[in-house]
């Protein structure tokens, strides 16, 4: 199909069902060059019986002996539609003569007239069946849903139960015929209909792991956590020709957390000669549900959308068949849907397959991992690199990438990538940084020495900026784009929170929240480690997780307990929830004020010499999990008890990071032991109150190690008899996790002369006068650790420089004060 044809095609209403108004179908128009109406150009969906594929999964154009018995049987029994089976109605007068004329006008004839006529009869009877549906129910999506789907619910298609089927609460389907010239428009039959790949009535089929019987690729997408095939996927369509087309769709309200959706797909298409604009294809459409307007350009499938058989595309492979036309197929690859402009709107995403519109060639596709990641996709991948990126001040923003690669007749070939970075603030684009060079090797790229204060138009008072990166991956004629972050909120939902302008108030997002030794045993929920205490009972497996129970589960398996449960897209490429997690099915509808301890552990609190009441920081991550209706969002709290009773908390914070919540709080205690409890309220009325927990930590707040404060000072003569001093931090002092500032003092006051915040690895103080003493200080802290400082005292005699002191720890470093920088407290306060 021509790309220009698809642009017009996608403007049609997503799932409109068009009901025949008269018993006879209008004659096809002979002039194929005349422009088609928009609602006539996008093929519909099917229910046509077609030729059965031989056991070897290979076939050519249909023969009468292949198709007539199946069609005749369907006509004799009545054609199944949405409601009950309809009795056969008398065909309109001159039905056969009218379609003989239509058949004679076809530019390409791949079916005999008898085959063509039987399919037209089949479609006529299917339309008669649709007339039984009340018109009020014939709305976008087939029938008006009782409620919208969720964005990512049942996106992995992992089956539950003994007889798994596609979850109709999360996905809709439809099917029909797409004729040579689509006149009249396609008439949809709503429904999810499964079957064997050789069944012409198999339209949307849940498929378990295995190999495709036609071309031998995996039937399920990759489990990106294990590298093995996933358990289940959906096959859209079948390996039987005959004008068939089908659809799988999902309608949901877009939020900032799911504005970028990635999915995996594979395509199998016969490749006929000619048929320009009418070849089998697979495509993805996005429709605004309120206006029924197609939204163009939001899905990139590498070279075009829709995808047709393309032997020149490096990601396509060809299976030749003696005496038959080849099959061209694309193995599993990842793509992305950009819904950033649809946040807050109800939107439909639709996957469509279609046979060729001459009737003699099939096309089908597989879809999996909707709302997954693109890890190891052969078409390329882009992900935020949290380990090497700074989060505030002057620093780096880094991304991991995978170059596209393919294997074909020429051998293994690889492509290139180019990464761009847009900076937003208050929802508006501030700047686009210079793109990366064309990357042909490596796996990591950093945009270095970003200084937010130098960006034109920056609002320092806003506190932060948002970042949106786009990777363009090229291999041969295939060009694919992937984004990390979107306009206007960047990578993390919410404005101005991806990167802080100054580092004084930046929350630390490391796994354990704070530096230092974690005092909590088995904080990562290793099943072989210390089991947590709980007032809830442990469940035997994920399938038996009933209210009032918990289980230690691999994070990849939380969907086994409830198919709607999965990590949000913002969790991709983070360690916020990884390995094993604690999965909790919370109680609801309990008496007012009811709570339960869902997790508790006792641990020892170490003492610090000379410190009467050491300070500690508690952190843990939790993710409220969705329920079907009347959803109660879990809101846990922390209780700490020492040997003398309850311990008060301070600096309590519960931050929505986009990947769940980060709860943190501080306390002081001179007790030798403490009991830490996570408490869950249970008096909400409704469903829900479910969550998963991971990465619990309790860390004692200590000073920055002294070795990281031993800065180097070099002095050199300046101009006019003055001196210049350059201060250099030790190599271990990095951001993250540390934050620091340089200062120059007049010791006679003492008076602060100059302060340089921003975590600079080196800084210079120029034009220092002779015979004047100066004190140079390095002040450093981590997000959870107390402020620590060191200093050197220098003075400069005429024609010489003389050290009056050495680097020593500053026992009482003053708070950092600067007209251009923040005021930093002596102790961190979240």
C-alpha cells in the first residue's frame, strides 16, 4: 500500500461500524483512479471464510475446491454475527449479475468468480446480522464499553487460568472484509474471535510460546528481563487469504505516566507482484475518542506505518516457495506510541492487519509487551542512564543506547544513532542542546557540563527543568525514533522536576535513599533471607494472594496475581523496583481507624562517639496497584519504636516519582535497638488498597569521609603583583551522590569573600593581594549526610608564596551563603 494512501486511511473513525441501509450492496466503481472518501480508504475488519492453509503452512492463490465447501457450509448454517445466528435471507434480485459486473471491472483477478461471489454473499449475510444490533450500540469500538480500558492493563497478555483468553475488559476486537476498491466502506463486526492460524475466522488469538508454523519465528515477544520468549502474545489475523482484515484496540484516558507507550510486534506478509496500494499490511492507528479524528505521525514502525512486505528493508527476511510468491516477514522488534499531546484525553490505540485487496494473499501480525520496554530491540533502544547522570547544578545527563542491527544475506549489519535533548521549564521549550555526533559504536552518550543557569530564559525560582531525549536509529532505509521523556513534563511526571537548577534541595533517588550502611536486614526481600514480620499471612503463590495476605514475588511476576498489575513506564531503566518485592493485598471496609502492620523488622542502632543522639534516615519505595472500580489507593505510613517507646519522626516526605512513591523520614535516638513498622490503613470503603514495596533502608547520618575533603591548592603569580589560586577536588568527590561548594574567607572577621556553589571539580580565585591572609574552604555533604568541611589558610609574601597552614577538617563549617547560590543548612533537611 502506498504511504500516501495510508495517510488518508488513518483519518477514518477508529472503530465505527457502518450498518447497511439497503439489502443490496452498491456496485463497485470502475474508475480506480478516482479519489476515495476518507471513510472508504482504511480497510475494515473481517469474518470471511477462506482457503485452509496446508499443513506445511504454505499456500498460493485459492482454488475453488479450497474455498467453496467452507463458504457453502457457513451459508447453510447461517453466519455468526454479534447476536444470535440469523436465518438466511433471500439475496437481492440480480445479486449475481451485479457482482459479475464488479468482478469483470477488477484490474487484477486472483480468485475465480465463484470464489469472489461466495465471499460477497458471506459479507452480505454478515451485514444482515449486524442490522439486528440497536443503532445506539453501534459506537466507536463496536459496542459502547461499560467502562474505559486502562492504558497498560493486560498489556503483557500473560494468561491466567486453565483456558486463557484475551481480557475483554482491556481489549476490543473487530473483523470484516476489505474489497478491491472499498466501495461501500468496510462494515465492522465487533468481537474478539480466536482460532488456529489456518482458521479463516481466527481474528484475535491469544498464543502461547512456540514457533510460528509459517516462517518459524517465535510466536511471543521477548521477556526483556530474562531474554527468553514471554509466555503469551496475541496473533492478529491468520494465514488464510480472502479480503480479510481485523483489528485489536484499547481505549483509555492518557496520563503523563503513560504518554509514551512501547510495544513489540512481528509481521508475516505474503508479497504479491503488483497490487500497488493493495498489498497485505500491518498498521497502528491512534484516534482521539472524543472527535473520532485520526492522529497522524504518532507511531513509527521503522520505515512506514502501515508496514507492507519490503524485501529491501534490512529487518525483513524472505521465505521463498517453489512455484509460489514469497513470504516476507519481520521478526520481533519494538516501537513507540507518542501520546504526549493526548494527556487528559480519551484515546484509542488500534492494531490492524489486512489481506491483499485482490483476495489472493494473506497478512497477519503478533503483538506483545504493550507498555513494556525496548531493551535489546534489533531496531535500537534509548534509556536514561541514572548511574552516570547528575541531577542538579552543573553536570551531565547521560543515556544508554543500543544500535540497530540485523542479519541478512549480506551478513550481520549494524546502523547508527543520533540523540537530541530538549529542555523544558513550566511546560515550555527552553532550549535544544546540540545533538550527539552520529554514533556507530558504543552504548552510552552524555550531554556534558549542562549548566541550567546559563540557559536563556531560565526561571531560577522554578527550581528545576524537564528533559526529553529522542534517539533516531538508522539502518539502511529503516529509520526509527524512540523518546525518553516528552513535552511538556519530561521524563518524570510533573513539571520542573527532572533536573534541579541548584543542588541544595535535590532529593537523592538512589536505591537506598541515603549513603552509608543499610541497617535493615533483607531490605530487598530475598526469599532466602530474613523473612519480614507482618500481621498479614503469607500467600502460597501469586494466584492465592487474597485480601489480608502478602507474598515475596519477583517483580516480573506481579501480573500473575492480577493481570492489571505492572510497573508504570516511568520505572523503565531504574532500580526502584527490581528482583524480589513484597506484594500486598490490603484489606478494605474495616472499622474506622483500622490499620495493620504489613511489614516490620527489628534492628540495632549503632552509636557515634561524642554524639548523644545520632540521626537516622528511613526510606522505602511503594507502588499503589490499581483495582477495577471504587479504587482505594494504598497510603502506608512508618512507625518507629525504641526501647523507651515510640520515636517521633521529622522531615517526613512522600514523593510521587512517576515510578511509584518514595517515602522518607528522619529520627534521632540513643537507643541500642529499634522496631520499624510499615502500617497500612484499612478503613477505606471500596476495592483496592493493594501495593508492592521494595528497597527499605535505615541509614545513620554521618559526615562525608575526610579523604574526600583533601583538596589540592595551586598558586601562581597573576597580573600587577597579585596571585591566582586554583582549587581542585579529590577524584572521589562526585555528584551524585555528593554536593559541594568552594569558599574564600577573610580570617580577620571572619568574613566570606566569595562563594562558588555548583559542584565544580575545580575553581579559581584571581587577583589576590600580597601579604593578605586567605582561608579557602571546601564544604561538602550528601543528601542525607551532615555538612562537612575542610580548609587551607594561605598568604602571599612579596615575590613568593607561603603556606601558613595545611588542609584540616573544619570542625564547625558555617552554612554556605551566596548571593547567587542557595543557603545550605548545617544539616540536611528533606
